[in-house]
C-alpha cells in the first residue's frame, strides 16, 4: 500500500499546499521551508510555532533594507489573512531550520508540525527540492553599464 504524495494538507479551513524544503549542501546544518497557506476562514489565522523532528524550526522573514541588504528577522507568529493566502517563499516569510541533525535525501519526506492559534496543529510533509550547488539564478542580470556600480534591485 503506497500512499501517493499529497501536496495539500488541510485543517479547519486552512490548506497548506506544495510544502518543500531547501537545504544548502548535503550535510547542511540549516535549511528553509516554503509552502503556501490558504485560509478560507473569514478571520485571519495565526501560525504560532513550527516543530520539526530533524532540527530547530523558526519563523523568519527576510527584510531588505534601503541599501539592498537582506536581514533575517525572527517572527513570533505569522498571520494568514482571512479569505486570503500567505506564500512562504525565498526573500519573504519562511521557516528556517537550524541545527539539522540528519542528512537529507530526495526520496524521503520530512514531517513538520504547524501550530495555529485556534485551529490546533497540522502535520505536513516537506519534500526536499534538489540541492543546487550554487543557485544564483535569481541574480542573473547583466551589467552593461560599466561605470556605475550603484543599482537598485
């Protein structure tokens, strides 16, 4: 009996879809979790906490200041707007995993528990995305103007 991989997990009007995990290198000690939380309730739902068996999970947000420097900010909770959705994605809000104690592989699933303020807890499985050795695809912009090195992103 093989269970098909469900990429959606539901709890009381909350749907978590396409949860995945990115780790930086094979024996990575840290990684990031991304998914989309959609909320069909009319009131916002609050994601209070995330627990992972393989490491310490924290809610983080990447803030980019006016100099273009990305700073990680630890969040106490994340609100998903009523009848709305929240995308956890690179460069925005995401789950940060620290002190990872295992070696990841792409055929496994990594269970994580999300704790919502009133709805209770939801277990989801993160699937490992292929580890890119150096993924700087996002910064593929040509600098044709050799003189000015000031540029806004």
